């Protein structure tokens, strides 16, 4: 007799089960579509924006190829303000670390967050509003237990967003991240637990 064991669903596929979009007072958050690649390129190709992101697209073709990868698209959201894309978000669900005997309890229980904003929309608190709603989605809609975010320590704008939404700094790592122009830089890691979110209201 052959045993049929079903392959566990990817934790990321849980985003497919949500009722998009989600709206706050000023922003609308929805899944990223291939038709968004052009508007996103308009700001993602700006050196000011890519200075602190994980990669700088060399041209539009590079952007479409890399960002258009299905796995990357599955974890990318966009946030709109007044019907225009103001920025994008990452919600990457993954397993928490656990010992082998209890690994099933850690499957798909946390997420790494990321974000970028079009400079034309910066300075209005829109990124903070979008990230705050992203955290709410992670905890209240997806039932995750923990979210994290990391950045170069010199990226003060992202650090301020993390702190404004109530995340706490868990690590400061000395010269652990290699920047394409600046060499080895310090990195920071922030996190928030679901119970901390609930207590903070």
C-alpha cells in the first residue's frame, strides 16, 4: 500500500485567502499585480529610493524580470493614496525557529516586513499608516504571532517608521551588512509580538 502524504501549503498562500483590499483613513492596501510594475518602476528606479533597499534595478527590463518573479510578487503589496500608488510593502510569511519535535507548531507563524515609498508621497506619514495597517493584517487577519523588520542602521527614515508603529529594537549588529556603495555597515532588527500589539491597542 502506498501512503499519500499531501505537501504542506506554502505559508505565503494564506494571503490568497484574505479579502483584499484593506483601507485606512488615507491608504488602500492591495495585492501587487503585473500592471503595477510600471508605476512602481517610476520610483523604485530612483537612486534615492534604492539606496537602502536590497537591490537597485539596472533598468526597466531588470526590474520587470526580478520583481515580476511569481514568488516575489506573492509577498508584495502596494499601497495607494488618492488612487495613485504611493509605495509598496513586503509581507513574507515564514516559519519561526523550533526544535524538530515541535516544528509543526512554528509553521508559518511569523513574517518579515518591508516597505518603500515614492518620494513624491514622502513626509506625510503615509508609510507609517500603511505599515501600521500591514501589522494589523499580520496579527488580526492572518493570526501571526510575531513580525520583524530589519534595515541598515543609517536608514533613519525606516527606523522612525518601525518605532512609530510600536516595534522595538531587538538587535544592533556591528558592520554585518554590506552596502553596494558604502561598504560594511551596521544593521538593526526590530520586532513586535501579537500580544504586545493587543496591549498597545
